[in-house]
C-alpha cells in the first residue's frame, strides 16, 4: 500500500520537530508535520527559553546590589517590563523562524493546522484535508492544569506570564513545583512582591529533602514569601485585583494569581481512544520502551507520554524513535540518571537519587557540605551553597549529586557525565580541585556526614 507520507508528526515542539527533521534526512522519506500553534512548542515559545531569559533579567537586581557592596558607584533604576517583553517577543519570533527553516531545509512538509488521528494510518487536518501515513508520531506535549475551585478562571498560568501588559505589584503563585518556584524567584527579582502558597510541607516535593530546604531558605532570604500547608478554596474578582480564600477561611488580596499546579498531557480530542490507544488516568498516552502505542503504526514521544517531562528527554525520545522505525536499529529510550536544573534563585542542579530514595534502595554514605561562597560572603550575603553526594556503601558508586549554587545547572551537566559513567566516590576524590571555586568541594569532601 502506498501512503501520502512515511511519517506524519502531530506537534511541532522540540521532540516532534527533531524526529521529523532526522527522519526526513534520509533521502526518499516523506515526512509531514502539523502544528496548530507556534513552532518550537512549550520549550521555545512558552517555557524554558522565555523563562530562562526572565531568569537572566531578574538576576540583575541582586547583581546591582552586590556590585554596590563591592564598591561600585551605581544606582539601580526601575525594570522596564515592556522593553524587555518586546525584546523577548522578537527573540521568540526569531527562534520560531529558525524552527520553521530547519523543517523546510530538511524537506518536511508543514501544515499550520490542528490535526487529529482518524485511523491507524490517517490524520485529518482542521481544514478537512486527510492524509495517509505509514507511521504517525504524536508529539503534542502538555498544557497547564489549574485546580478545580471556584474562580480558577481568574488565575493565569505560565502560558500567560510572558505576555502581561504590566508586572503586578503583588502576586500569589499557587503550587510548589518547578514552575511555581522558578517564577516566584523571577518575579521577586523583577521587583514584584511574590507570595508562594503550597499545599505540602516543603516545596519541590520529590527532590532531595535537604536540598529543598536550602532552596526554600534561599528563596525566602531573597524576599519570596512562602507559605506551606495551605490550600486554596476560591478566587474572587475584586475592584483592584483578586481575593483568595484558603480552606481555613484566611483571606488575602493580590493583583494577580498564577496557578503553577502541574501540567496535563495533550491527548484529548485527538481521536485516540476510538482507535484503542491506551490513555492513563492522568491523560498520558501509554507507550512501550520504544515509544510505540498499543496500535503498532502510532508512536508517541515527549510530555504527551508523561515519562520525564523535559525538553532534552523529548528530543532523545524523538531520536530513538527514528533509529527504531527508520534505521532498523531498535533503540529503547534511556530514562536513567538524567541531570536537570531547577532555575530557582538559588539554582538547583541534580542527577540521580535523592537521599531519601537512595537510602530506601541500599545502605549509603552521605557526603554534604554547606558554606557561604567567596564572592557573596565577602559582602555579607547570607547565601548558602550546598554540595552533596550520595554514595553506595557496597559499590562506592555516586548514586546522586545535588548542587545548590549560582551556576548549579552548568555544574551538574559536567558532574552528570561522571555519575552517568558510574564514577565512584574515590574517582571523584582522585580529581584535583580547581581552586578557588565552589565546585571544588565536590572532590574534597573527606568524611561522610552520616550513614543511612
Ligand atoms: P510540578 O508537577 O512540578 O508541580 C506541580 C505543583 O502543583 C506541585 O507542587 C503540586 O503539589 C501542586 N499542585 C498540583 N495540583 C494542585 C492543586 N489542585 N491544588 C494545589 N496545588 C496543586 O508541575 P509544574 O507545573 O511546576 O511543572 C510541570 C513540569 O514541567 C515539571 O514536572 C517538569 O518536568 C517541567 N519543567 C521543568 C523545568 C526545568 O527543568 N527547569 C522548569 C519548568 C517545568 P504536590 O507536590 O502536593 O503534588
């Protein structure tokens, strides 16, 4: 049977674009891709990229205070949000153009429409056109979810935060995950009175508990107001903002409320259930190790599968899919030991297990040190750095590495190579320190602080 396309990708985010491009590089492979919104997806348009630029913008304010403390004669002015926003929009337009160009150059035929799956080998575009494809790849990503409470429609999400006409004076951020903690720090740095309400005991649940404490402490020292064990009951519109009420009856008003309460896979309305594709209780498309769904002609990668929801992982899943389906080289996706960074202020880089998970797995030694780094202790800043290694007592392998410091994201990328290679504590120790740096502590921790 002949098909219109060898591969049709639904979704033009990081994972979908990479898979489409790489598949199309093989001469003769016909690839189509449909995207209903902007090319680049969450990461480029409404996630990692604009977020990181906002992180950069927000760190100039403390940097100016630090410069003054070092002796610079400068005066910090106001942050011009609209000037920043217009630069940001131009940059995102540029990046979207880059993505479109990459697809064009690789010979992928793009369709700027929503697409649904109308059969095991058929996709239908919103304009009514239908195409056949030997393989269909779902790369539709995820979408912010908001709590089911009265007035939730008044809250913005991370989708809208980049497009505000003005920064609020006082914001409530609901949630305690990556997005909530990152934006609390960003907005605080930009001069907004930032409040974070989280329903659990400590933010960043699931990460190393000691590290979470250090992050939360650092956020608060910088000015973020964190309240834990607090649940929102409703949001009401008032004349000059929004009034929120928690389940204990406490009321407060804010200029803006942002919900950063998780993301839901974009699997709805694609016609998948009718085809016998399994969708789990959270909306994730179920796939095997090769990203194949229960229907052999349909694969899924990235956040729509809710495995590890990070851009570089979606890209790897896309590459593994192409190896498997188009290169005759079945390649499962390796989801182990993925380094990542939370761009909180202070920044947190991590790979491997938390102390809690490591000690549940096997007997461990904990090497950890907290200290005030040279550059900020010089000016009396209370900022604390954490370097922490979790080491298997049996194999001496480093099972987890946690860094909280300026540049922790950059550091964990490097430390991650060693951890992924299976380095032992003694391998770390054999490396000569780079002095004076913060990360030298990773190779100079002599004795465990505890065994567990
Ligand atoms: P997370 O799953 O990280 O956090 C969601 C937060 O919202 C949790 O604190 C959760 O609480 C809370 N929550 C969930 N439902 C409710 C509710 N109904 N009422 C009140 N609170 C609620 O999601 P994010 O939206 O922060 O991020 C989504 C994903 O995006 C992340 O998992 C990550 O993979 C990715 N991401 C990665 C980044 C990075 O690599 N730097 C940056 C941003 C996002 P509880 O803990 O109790 O469940």
